[in-house]
C-alpha cells in the first residue's frame, strides 16, 4: 500500500494563490494595479517606445548633418601647418 506524501507548505500556498487568482477579486486587483502603474508612468513623464524611436532617429539625422557641416568647415579652412 503506497501513500502519497502530504503537500509541502509551498505547494499548498501555490494552490491557494492559484485559486485566489481565478476568483473575481483577483480581476479587481489586476485592474487596480494596472491603473496605479499607469498613473506612476504618467507622473514619471515616460514616453512610448514609438516616441523614443522617433527622437532617436531625429538625433541621428542631426548628428549626420553636423558631421557634414564640420567636414565642410574643415575643408574650407586653409592648412594650418604653414605654407
């Protein structure tokens, strides 16, 4: 006659937590957590990934323009090594 060992306290906790998540209040908790996170992100003045990528592209474009202008200025200046 074989008997299964009793569930460990961790297994029991996991089982109860899973049952809680399936019940109605868990949906309310999830909704409240999402609302709190959204408020925190808004207060932190975060931007979306799309906005970030747009700004990165703009900075890269400005860097290329600056490099081109620097090359033009350097080419227009007389050689400073003497002559």
